[in-house]
C-alpha cells in the first residue's frame, strides 16, 4: 500500500507532494494523465509565474519544469500518462496506463485534479456549430503545437486573468484580436490590464456586452454582440471565438465515489475538509473557480498536513459535517 497518492500533476499537486515529502512521508505517488507533468502552465509561454511561491519570475513552461524537478529531487514518484478512471469497492483507485491497468490503494488520497473552463455547449450560446470555437486551454495547446487551426482574427469572451492569458497566446500565434467582451461593468484582472491590452495590442474591452450568437460554416465568420446598457446589437467579423474562465471543477472522482454530489464536494473543499469517506482530501485550487494559475501552488500545506495525519492513522471512515451533504447544495 502506498502512503499517499496525489491525483493530478499540476503545480498544486506537485507542491502538495513536495510538502508531504518534506514532512517525512516516505512514499508519495503523483498520477497525471498528460504526457508530461506540470499542468496548464506548460502551455503558458508568458511570464508571471513563480513570484509568490518560488520567489522568482518564470514563464509557464519553466515554472512547470521547476516544480517537476523539485518534486523528483525530493523523491516523489511521478507517473505520467496515467489516468484514474474510478474507484474500486474497497476504496482503491482504478488506474489505466499505456502498459497496464491496475488498482492502487493508499492510506490517503489527495485530489488535485484542477478545473476547466466551461465550453460553448454548456454556456447555451445559440447559432451554428462551426470550427474555430475554443477555450483558453485548447487554444494554448494549439499554440504550443503551432497548429494552423487557430485562425486569423479572434474575439475573446471574458475579461479575467485567464482571458488576458488567452490574449497573449493569440498574439504569440500571430492572430489579430478584434476585442474582448464581458457582461460585467469592468474587467476582473490586475489594475491596468485593459489599458495595457489597448496600448500594446490595440485590443478594445467591451464591457456590459454579451455574445448572443455565433455564425458561419464551416468556420466561424462573425459573432453577434449585445450591449446590455443600450440594448443595441452588432456583428463583429472573426474566424475564432475563445471562451475563457467560468470555471468547472474536475470533481468527477469525488462524485463517482458515490458519496457526494459535486456541490457537496465543493462545500467541503471550501472548508478544507474531506470530500470522500475513504480518507480523501481536495486541494483548494481544484475548486477555487477564480484562482489564477500563478497562485495554484500557494496553499499546499493544508492538504499536505491533512494527508499526513491520515497516512499516520491509516484508512478509516471519516465523518464530514453534514451541512450541505443531504441537499447537495
């Protein structure tokens, strides 16, 4: 039996594993489904990572590599291309890797599976279904692969930290950005972000504006924007739409355990408690919808210490506070 298994090899999972090793846990395994560990920052070529936790400014790929190096140096067993597909009846993790399928059992399991942006279908945006509709995560992967599928002129939906990250990715790929649209009265990023985008890249920020329709086949040709303040509607020509933010936690492992609904898992995670009855704890960035990637490894200590306590005590049934569990709020 493994002491602690961390599901997710992004900055939060790696930082948690590193903290566990520093606290004396001898056997820590990190499982990640990607070909390389490091999480989303691997695809973020811009600067701004590492200032808060590593005390140095790094690009996303360099930040990811640094955490992988620190974890491996500390003795963490990082297994890539390893997908956790569910739970066995005895509480073991069902794992699929290229070479085999197996069940892994641990005294404590930490979920650091992160979150993803809500795609177009779940946002209920009407219109045609053309090529060229992306999320920031997919966009960054296409930019890293130098894919020609990105397009030439884009509209960004959202104005949060990750929205400006999408802007930088598009600029890096040579794509003209027609504008950024948010239904809120101002952007939700750092002060001066919108001014910098306007001055450096001549990208306007359309506040109080909602994207109401996507048109075009086989690729996006234009989008319809509705100004909430004036009630006016206009069309903007583009061949790419990037939906940003509006985060969804990757809570499938929590919910498929059969004990918690996704909202109940969120409720417990926000209070830093267990989210499973088999000694499983979530890392907070998994459920912090607005937590930027630059802060995703800031607070690994609580999951690390909780997992350490669980590992010392061995597997046991846990009794989370009942508030919110029955209703699944």
